[in-house]
């Protein structure tokens, strides 16, 4: 979702990875369907059978945000073999990530009939609460700001891991530390704020998924080969993880009488490991699917515009839902949400394409204007 190019020179040296477009497409579609299921679960007129269906349908899609974080780490360390110039890197990320985020924050504040002021937009960007999906951008921007720290860690690990055995040991130790951090539950203080109150908006608990992406970006061919080799065992673990999560979610429906999307968490140590294996399985599937040219073209298009589509999709979801309810209030619920899913995904991607095309046209116009001025 945040894979946009980091400079023509850097991009020219690194060949495009088509399977990542498939992964971005899958992650974006999964997020959109998650939010549609969330809207479905908030209806007052649904019965227990529908609640069970919603809870069970949500779990196979839970991989989406960890996969996005993994892809961000993969793109960063794939494009940059050496630490980028920090200020230049920040300037590019401001243009690619922050400016669209600011604009869409203002759009969602206006749509919610809240004051659209510079202070209000800045606050909404910091907290990521102008709309319920924008917290992700607040979190991922922390990885952007801390880029020198991650490259310093990579260089330190390179000096330390001079053999394959050392690399395995160090990786296991770091994974254990991350899992202990996920299991730690402070009672109060700053640690409570970071690890409990702001756990999704802070970057710290996401570092395991980011590190998995870093491995993918540093060793793309080896990572893809392992994903293909472990496709069957990873698929079995993935099926077990989804089955376990579905059982917990369905049980929660019968116990609480409502859908509880928080009864399973990718911050649970056991489920975090299962989520990593699930990502490995999905990577292997994507590497297989990308052999078809049609898949490459469709997912390449969606992947290029997935960040803007993510920003736009909640507005599209809301507007399409209201339109369908006003025009066809007696529509069968299953048909309604099937149509809403298609409209949301397609509409968000088309809006993203239109916005990105306008931005590209504006940049070309600015370059043409600057060209004669320099001569």
C-alpha cells in the first residue's frame, strides 16, 4: 500500500516484483471486506446465524494489515541497498504519503461535519482518528521517520551474523524478544500507554511483521523460494490458524450475543507466529498466481494505486451504502453486501487511479514549465 517509487535511479536498479502487486491487491481487498463486515455486524436487525457468518467470514481476512506492514518493510530494504539520504527520503515520503493523508483527513473531517481547520487536520493526522481506518497511516509514518534506526540495526546485524548459524540464532533471539514484548502487559505508566492504549497506532508491536518484510526485501529470491518450498506445510498451519480464530469468534457470538472482532489479535504471541506463517503461505500463492498475465495486469493496476484506494475506500463504502439503501431499501441483505463489496473495491480503485493520474499530469506540467525557465 505504501510501495510508491523512491526515486528513478533507485527504482531503475531494482526489477519490479509482480507478486508484491498480488499481495497488495489481496491486502487491500481484505481490508475493504473487513470494514463491510464491520458495518454488517452493527445492524440491529441481524439474527444469530448472520452474526456467526460475519464472525467466521472475518477471520480469513485478518492477515491484511500485518501483510501491508510486511510489504512496507520489503519495499524499503529492496529499493535501498544503502541507507538513503534522510532529508531527501523524508521529502519524497511527504509528497507520496503525507500530502494525500492530509487531504483525505480533511475530506473525512468535512464529511463528518467537523471543522476543517489546519489545527484540526494536523490533530487528525497525528491521532489517525478522522476516520476509523486512518490509524494505519499514523502507524506506518513512524517507520518512515525511524528509517535511520532500521538501517543501523541492519548494518549491525550484518557485522554480527557472519555465518548462517549465527543468523539463525540471532533471528530466533529477536523473534523471542518480540514475542515477549507482545505478551507483556504493564499495569500503568508510559509502558501501558505504548503497549496497551496505543498498541495499534504505535510502531513497536508491528516490528516483527516489518522485520519479516525486511528479510523479504534483502533476500527476495531466497524468500520466494522458501515460500514455494513451504507452501504445503505453511498452508496447513494457515488453515489451522484460521480455524482456531473462527472457533474463538463463533464461540464469542454464542457467549456474548454479538460479533466480537477483538477476540483474536495478531498481537497475541501464538497468533502472531501463525500470522507470519500465513503471510508466507499467501506469498507462495501469489508467486504462483503471478504466472498468469491477466493477474499481473489487474493486480499491477490495483497495486500501483492501493495506497490512495485505501485512503478513499471508507468514503466510497459509506456513500455506496447510503445510495443502495435509498434506492433499493428492500434488497436482500446478502445481495446488498455483495454489491456493496464490488462497488467499494472498484470505486475506490477508480478514484485512486483518477487522483494519481491528475497528480502525475500536474507534475509533468510543472516540469515542462520549469524546463524553459532553466534554459
